[in-house]
């Protein structure tokens, strides 16, 4: 006779498998802590991950990091303006222009 028992379903095997393992995510977290200005491409290259930028970006967001834009300061803002150029920029226009209609 056959033994009767319950059949166990393997629901954990269903669905799409994660591209990044828990170890990968922990390594990404360590990298960001060591080098906060690291780029997505550098993370992928350093850890030799075979995933897209978007996958790494989503993992970083799940870790609680947010993207902070680097604000670059143009060196042109430091220089004083030339006198002639300054006059052109500060010129104020007085009056209005009217278009002439094509009707006579």
C-alpha cells in the first residue's frame, strides 16, 4: 500500500527570480558607504555585476539612498563682466513695438 501524505506546494519557486542576491545588495551598500559619489556604472564594473543600470538603481533606492545631483559651479560666474558687455546686458528697452498688419 501507498502511504498517504500531504503534497507540499513549492510556491517559493514561482515567479521571476531576483537579479541581485542579498550579498550583491550588501556589497553595493558597502561600496556606497566607502565612496558616496560612486556612479551606477562604477558599481556595476567594480562588483562585476551582470545586470542593467536600472536594476542597480532600484536596489540603491530600496537601501534607502536618494540621488543627489552634483551642482557644478561655472568658473565664468567668478569673473567680472567686461564693461561693454555689461552695458549691453543692462540695456533697458522703452516703448512697444507694433506689427504692421498686411491689410491696407
